[in-house]
C-alpha cells in the first residue's frame, strides 16, 4: 500500500511539473522532467525485477508482472499528462484526444496482463498461454517503442517548440512529444528486460 501511495504521489507531482512548465513555456524544464520520470521508472523496474529473483517459474511470473506494471505506469503517466495539458487548454493541440485514448487503452491492457501474471504467480499456476501472450506483447512493445521515437525525431516533433508552427493554436504538440518520446524510451528499456525474463518461463 505504501509503495502505491508513493507512485500516485510521484505521478501526480511529475504531471503537475509538466503542466506548469508547459504553461510557462519552459521547454527544457519540461524535457528534463519527462526524461527524469522515464529514467526513474525504468530504474525502479530493473531494481524490483532483480530483487524478485528467478529461482522458479513463479518468480519469472512475478518479474514479468513487475515489468508490465511499470510499463503500465508509464502509459498511465502519459495519458494523464496529455489530458491535463490539453483538455484544460494549457496548450492547444487538436489531435490530443486520439493519443490520450491510445495511451489509456495501452495502460489498461498492460496493467491487466500484469495483474493476471501476478495472480497466477500467487496461486502457483503455470499458465503457459499467459507467458506466451505476455512474451509476444513485450516483443511487440520492444519493436514499437523505438519506432515511435524515430517517428518523432524524423518528423521534427522534438524541436517543434522552436518553430512558428509549434507556437500556433491547435499545433502545440511539443509537450506531448516530450512525454511520448521519453515514455517510449522507458517502455523500450523495461520491455527489453521483460522479454529476457519471460524467455525463462516460455516453453
């Protein structure tokens, strides 16, 4: 329970800092907050995964659950940052709600897989189907997250703040780009760790 309270407070504070820096137009502060959250969540996932160990298949399930839970937290963080920044007109971006819905859907799916794996581990149930599903999902995420990052870089989204288009009403997507770029970085790192761990439990 205490760890959950810490996570809720951490996400809340980070989203508040993102919104404040976006409202003030503090681009580099916004970048540093987004990058710091990504690094901290990824490190937390690695530390927790290692602390669980891998003495048996149940531990592999717990490791997978932990990694997926952290990935779900990143998606949740991205969804919250998006909806607060754009639904309250802190910045204006016409397509924000598409990305909010997508992030929310991925958060729900990832946290569901995490909870299912944790339940199986707690009841000492060896569900190979769930291992295969989680393994496939982690691989797809590991491939997809870097593509998101490359797409943002290729389209110039990461520097949009410094262009006239990025300052126009309806086109101020630079804050979302920061969140999704560094969120994808964290998710890619955690997914890589998840894939390695799940290989031990996949028959």
